[in-house]
C-alpha cells in the first residue's frame, strides 16, 4: 500500500483520539479541588501502562514458547522499562500532600485500586492463581481472568523455552495443571544452575525475568510507602485494609526458583 492510499484526513489528533482522551478526566469534587486532576491522570495512565504490560507479556510468551531468544530479550527488556516508568509515576503522586488528597478523598466513595481488573490480569499472567484475585470483579472480567489462569504463566512459558533449548525441565512440571499455583522445585533449580553455567543466551533470558521480578517488587514497595505516607494506617477506599494488605504483598518473588539459586554460583 502506498502512502497516498492512506486517509489524507488522518491527523495526530484523530489517530490518537486526543479529543476523546482529554474528556475522560472528570473530577467529582466541588471547585474541583486542584489535586484531583493529578490523581485521575496518574491512575488513568497506570491503566494504560497495565494494558501495555498485558500486551507485552502475552507477546513475550509467544516469543518464549517459539524459542526466539533475541525477540524474547527485547520484549522482556521493554517490560522492565515500563515497570521503571510505573515506579517513577509514584514520585509525581507523592508531590500531593495528605491534606491535598483528603480534600477530595471522600468523593472516591467505594472506588479502589483493588478494583483494577487489568492489574489482576497482570498478576494472573505472572502466575497468581487464587479465586480471591477476581471474585470481587464483574462476572465477565472473572471469565477473562479465568482464561488467563487456565493457561501458561510467564514462568511456564520460560520453562517451555528452556525445554525447547534442550534443558531437562521435568515432564511433571511442563505438563502440570496450569490453573494451580507453581511451587518452587529443586529439580528446576538444578537445571537453572546448569543454564547459567553452560547456556549464556538462556541465562540472559533468565536475568531479564529477574529484572522484571525486581521491578515489580520495587513498584509494590514504592506503592505501599506512598499509600502509608498519604493515609497512614487508615482503612483504604472501598473498605480495604489499606497499607496492611499492600504490605503483605511485599517481598513475595514471582520467579522464586531464580532467586533460590543465587547462593549456588
């Protein structure tokens, strides 16, 4: 298709639907309160990044399961960079003081970040497997998450990649019920040590996964401290336990086998 075949009326504004996008920020507070706009923009931006993370994770799974090392490295590296941006956005949100947040917090009513269906999908892709992650979401969303949790997680795709590279991942692991949580496995860990010692390309893929795991833990930590800094030990909007729940998610590795082998090098 030549350039002249494209819609000559297409513009930056129409291609990106800028007019529609800029109408999606609708503060509820009276005035409205100045800082409510920042709160909305930051969280809408997070939802866009979550959408992109889902897009990239699914592409990384396809690349891994095909055994495409170089493309896998590129996509996994992009995911890590997106997570860095997610962390940086907390710096912006922390320019809002507790008093400024409380000037409009009451208008949030029962809405809560716990209701982010896209973040639950990210968690599902990363391997979370429990009913509590989606039971509070609409039925159609629960169905979408159930589809994700019935298939390979990112870690399952990585193990399939290593198997395709000739590494002896146990058949019991490759054929396991993917709807159940993965448990750290000593046989897999032995293989991973060998991978790092003898297969530099596969080891690089493993290290990219470590980057992502560390980046996610960094984001969780910064998120917890931001919430604690803003509302202390108050109950979260929507009735959640707030900081107490968020703190319980800290330091839980996504790719536990990769962390477990660190002392064996």
